[in-house]
């Protein structure tokens, strides 16, 4: 349970930092798909210009929670919101662990790049999305323009226990009891609806712990209430992540520029961001004060200023 909670919110969600919701988006929205074995991989695009791929967290979170970033940056870039395998409309029928591996998710990104007929991508990944961005850069550095890693997980899984402990310490004793009861209810639930409802309750209790300002958690929950599918995706990927996710050596040889952004009050250990910064020689590290795991929600002005400065300088 501890490990599941760790990578699950390792890359949790992010919400619109502007007042424009996804449903009210003013920029043009297009959709596309790429055929994969047994299913179609879907994505949405916002804006025009150089391609900027947006990778959501989880593993298993729907990408729509990051739509606000696409709307903000879509004025200058063609933002591609990828519905990662196992999420949204990109779901293999009756998926197995063999269909849910880091290698296959990397190949999915490469298939999207080829379908869009672009040579290199700017990739912005949040939490687990940052880990996936690094995995893609490790496999296909020649097709990476630059990386923007937002409150990313690490280059391996060694940060996990500390991350989970940091989340737990933010809960009061009564909140911990509520969480224990909620997570116990997941195991006792029978029937798809009951299981799903139990996950929603657990997610509602846990989400505020990732914020510096807990009152902002409701914005995230409105877009991402949490469901059993998120947990299923993570459960299917867990074994592969433990066995195969390791990109430290490849990041040491990466020459492309990278921006690493992390909230000072993120439960993700600061050492994770520092280690990535030290590994990627051409990288910049920005810590944002009074900010947890979702900097574009809590400190949007500082977040977008750092991102735009990086993009304008490098591209």
C-alpha cells in the first residue's frame, strides 16, 4: 500500500492555473490517434508552432488535468496532450502487465512523434510524467529538443520511501486514521462501483497533503476525483518499474537542455531534483517557495515565468 501511494502520486495531477477550464477552452482543439497493437493511442493538440508534448502523472492519471498548461503555452507552441496507454481512450482491452511497460510507453511516444512528422520534441512531464520523459530521452535523445521536468520522480525508484513518508507526516493523527479506514474500505469493497467509490474517498483525503495551500486541493479534485482505473494501471506497471526503470547513466550523457522545477514544500525530496540537475549537464534548477507538488496551481506566475524564460532562451 505504501509503495502504491508513492508512485501513484509521484506524479499526481495538475490543474489549470488560469481561469479558463478545459471545457471553456478558447484555443483551437484538435484530436488525433495512432494505431497500436490492439488499441488506438489518442491525443489532443492545442495551439500551433513547435511541438510540446505534455505527459501526465500516475502512472494512470488522465491527461485532461493538465489542460490548463496546454492552454497557457498553446499561444506559442503546439501542445500535445497524450492520453498515455491505459488512460482515457487509449486502453487496450483487458490489459495485462506485459502490455503496460515503460518500454511500450516510450515506444508510444515515438509512434506519436513519427505520426506528427516532427524531428524533435520539447517534453514537459509532471511527476511520473517527468520520469517517462527521461525514459524517452534515454532511448531517443536525438528526438528530444529539451525537457521540462515538473516535480518529477527520480532517475530510479530510490526516492520512494522518503516521498511516501513525507506525505504521511503532513497528516494529523485523525487524518491518518481516516486514510487508513478509507484504504481498508478499498480492500473490503465488492463490486466495481463500490471499489471505485472507495478509491474516490481515499483520493479526496490524500490529495490536500500534496499542497502547501490545502484550500487549492479542491481545484484538482474537481478535474481528477480519482478512480479504480488509476490504481489498476499502476498495479499493472509496478513490477516493470521496479525491474527496469533506471535512467541515471543515460541522463549523465544527455546534452539537451533541461529545466527542473520543484516546489519547496513538495513531499518529493529536494534531493531528487538536485540529483537530476547534477546528472544533466545542461540543466537549470528552479525551486518555487510556498509551493507543493503542483506549481502551476499554487504559484502560476512564477511557474510560467520560469517555463517561458527557458523556452524562449533555448528555442
